[in-house]
C-alpha cells in the first residue's frame, strides 16, 4: 500500500515578509505614516509577529495597485 501525501501551496508560499522600514521605502512615505495608517486600518495589510510588524510583499503591491486604480479626492 502506498501513501501519497499531497502538499498544498499556501497563499504566501513564494512571498516575502517585509519590515515597516522596507514598506516605507516601497510606498515612499515615512514610517510614521505607515504606523498611522495601521492605527486607522487604512494602509496595506499588516500583522504582528511577536513585537514586530510585518507585511507580505504581494499584499503591499496589491494595495498600491488598488490605490492607483481608485484615487482619493484631495481635501
């Protein structure tokens, strides 16, 4: 009898974790702005690993794409 195990791919298997500093460089905003957006729950999706905040690279790129397709009016 053979046992075959099939490994399913996770959504972020080929993705990269980024720090807040790395995301700030990609988005070209200060780290404080990312912290504020995180507080407002409006920026790219982030999460904690221990005491550190991390972002998936693809989530940041998708968020940027959404922002460029749905520009917000100037106040």
